[in-house]
C-alpha cells in the first residue's frame, strides 16, 4: 500500500510477519542502499569525480584534511 500526502507518495506499508520480518527489513534496506549508491554514482559522473585517478582522490582527501586542521 502506498501512503500519500496531498496526492504525492510519501511511504509504503509492507505486510510482514514475525517469521519474515528480518528478511523483509533486509530487502528494504538493501534496496535503499542500492538507490543511494546509484545516486552517488550519478553525482560523480555529473561532476567529473568519476574520472579522478586514485592519486587525485588521495590529493583531494589530503587537502580537505589540511584545510580542517588550519
């Protein structure tokens, strides 16, 4: 079942039982994680971060850490 607010979907109600609760929760969490990962990948493609080399990534991390210390 889809829960809506002002005609827009905001939540799902998912049937479960004590026997299937853990696997249902795990499936939902895995789907959320995959969705978040795809969002991160899309953002990296759009900003060019997906093309950075390992050395460039490490340089960015070092610069961010140095900036935090100062």
